[in-house]
C-alpha cells in the first residue's frame, strides 16, 4: 500500500466532485487511486431516526473548528464514502446564466466567472442524466436553456403541496417542480410503483438513504467506478500533506494516515483534491514547504480566502389544514431570484424542505418558547407543518477565510451579516403571503435544526470558494481547468473553485464541473 505503485491519478475525497471525477475517469483505463478519509456509512435504523441524525448529530464528524474569536464550534461535515452527499437533500439546480456574470447585490458585487453558462451547459445536461434528476426544464422562469430534457419527469406534488403550488399561481407567481435526484418510478397518481427503489418517504432531506435510492456520489459514481479493475479505493485514509519535488512545481508524494495509525505515501502523475472547500484549503495550507512557505499553491495569498456558504433560513409555517405530505421536497419558487418590483437587487430562492416530524420539533422546543400558542401541542404543529428553505447569495469576502493555528487547529472567520438584506426581504415576501396560502399568518418559526442549531457558522453544508479559479495567478488559486497556477499536476474539483455561489444548492455545479475537468484530464493523460 505504501508507495510501491505510481498511479495516473490520485483523487482525495469522494463527494460530488471527487466521486464524480472517479466515475468519469474509470472507463479510460488509467490507474486511479481514490483516498477517502472516512469509511462507508453504516446501514442501520438510526440512518432514518430524527433524534439520532438531527438532535444528537450521530453521523457528524467528532471535531471542532474555531471562529474568528477563537470559540470552538462543531461543523456540519460528514466523513463517509460519498462525502456530504450522503446527507444532502439531492436538490440538483443549475446556476442561472446571470450567476456566471457580474451581479450587483445590495451588499456588494458577485463577481463573474472565467467561464459562462454555455461552457458548462453540456455538462449540466450530462450531470442531470448521471444523477437521475427528476424535473421539467422551462418551468423555472429564471432557468437557462437546456440541451437535453431531464431524464425523468418531475416528482409529483402530494395534495397539500399541489394546493400550495396552485395558490402561488393564483397570485401571479411561477412555482416549479424542484429538480431532485432520486431513483423513483411513479404511477399516474405519483405513487412509487412496486419496482421503484425510492418509496417517497419523509426521510430524503438530511438523512442518508437506507435503500440507496437517493442520488448520492457513493451510489451513483464511486461504487460503479470501483467495478473497473483500474480503480482502487482506500478508506480511512486521512491525507495529511502533499509534498513536491525540489522545484516546487510538481506534487510527488501524498502522505496519509491510515485507519490503523500507520502512515503511507502514494504517488501519481496527477493529484486531485476534493475534500470540501474548508478541508481542501486546510490541506494546501498544511502542505507548506521551502518552495511554498505560505501553503501549497498559495503564491497569490488566496488559499483559504473568499469562503462562502449561502445566507439560509429554514422556516416552518403552520397550515390551517393538516399537511399529511411525506415527500415534501417537490416545489421551488424563483420569482424574486434576480430582483423584485420593489427591490432592484437579487433576493434569492424559496424551496421546500423535507417534512418535519414531532421529534425534530421537540428538538426545537427550547428555541420556540413563547413563539407558539399553548393550545397547539408539538404533535399538532408537526401534523400541520409546512417547511421552507430560503436561500440568498453570500458574497465573496477575502476576510471570510480558513486559516490554521500553530497546533493545526482549523479557524474559520465569517461575517454572518454579509449581504443579508435580500434574504430578509425574501422572508417578508413569504410571511406576507401566508394567509393567502392557507397558513397561520403569525407562525413562521425558525427551523434551526437544519441550520446546525441556529449557528450560521456551523452550517457548512453549502461551503464553497476557498480556492477560486480564474485567469490571473495573482488573484486566484486555480486556472480555468481547475489546475493550480503554481503547480503542474495539482487539480481541485470540489466547490472550492467557485468565484461566487449564486443562490441555489451548489452540488450540480460541482458535479458538472467534475465532468468537465475529467474530460480535460483524460485528454491530458492521453
């Protein structure tokens, strides 16, 4: 295991970026080694238990990072084969075409990308096919053109959500079916047929799927890639540093601590980092050496800077009628994504969350004291709950950054008030419609169980931006192919490369980009 074989490619991490890249390269015949810090997620009943997953955080990494004041917090990260996609809601949105250009927000500028929507569009279409996305192009008024239809029709709304969609349309809005990656076959009533892997349960959002029916990177990409003889994976391999040749231009050695406590070294012609925006930056900073005293690939001083994580609000409304919906994550609304008639700046998007249950609501009880009427028990609230996710754009700021202390501790500095005016207006838009949508107007409750107990800095599920790509080596870390400007054979394919984050879930863009970089690497390797 230790350094007796040189691979064509080493991929560090198995999430949306790394897992997808492994799948892309597997058919090339190139020798690919995947190094994954975690192991396979254990399949057990707790996978679907709200108390275990949300209240106790059973599957979160048992580690702490530090904020800019030195206070420790537990980040929302999971180290398993498939990365954070094991727990994501599988909402697979494209960025809007406008997101690739410069956008002026109330709080500042969202910068342009060095590629545009048309460069990524073919890969978006491939990504949607690969990850079994259900949806319908053309419903979303802000969506860009698509060269191929979704491979599957949209997941049908259950009656209460269909009523919500109808009510939104009556008020001149344009709700659309949320694009979601699940292995679902529906009958003409929207029910899962006998042979469907997905059973339309209420465990899609934030839970791992016991049935393997959610389109996560392990199920869709890693396991199929490992069927090729030229692809190998080592789990419980925590990569500690990357070492270079004397010139500092080539990564020669990948040093990992294995599950048995031993250290192993690996070598490859190309090394690809896909550890997540924070941990990829950490790895490069920890790999400082004589030729790279401030961290690997950091001649620009930009490694770890411009961290973004979306401005999110998870909110629960209380329906006047019961909401017996199980698979609730089927609707989204982008009418105010780029602006409104009373606001010249982008607000963001609204989408449904997975259906909350009594255990989750009990977990919220201390934060809700006095916010609900005493004649409405938590079980009643759960039966009437309608759960929304509001997503606004976080803007890149060089002072929002990842650093290491002398002991190797991870520090994450974050301005939690960055560009929140649009999100506040989006909340007021939703609040003002509740009565017309069949909801109690005064019950729009913070659902912080989805936001790491209400600590914005701990909600790192949508992390991006710490190793941005661009054309100027003085202002960015990676080139347009996501290769480090400073090194000949180092690439990054997680969401670190984002120059801006838009206001939709970043997963599909990471997947599409990994396919794009995979084609570049296949050509490079010959």
